[in-house]
C-alpha cells in the first residue's frame, strides 16, 4: 500500500472512532437526563 492510502485509512478509522465516542456520550447524556427528571419528580412529590 502507498503511504497516502495508509494515511487516508487511518484518518477514516480515527473519524469512525470519534463518531462512536460522540454517539456513546450522547446516549449517556440522554440516560442521565432521564434519571435526573425522575429524581426531580420524586423530590417534588416528597416535598409536596
């Protein structure tokens, strides 16, 4: 393989990794927001 081909493949793999990481962070944020909403609603019920 030529050096340019290796660089392009490495770049594509790096961007796929970054995209996967961003997807993971997004899902984690959504789950955290749902848990926070549950805790806030429970606190409102307790406080009256």
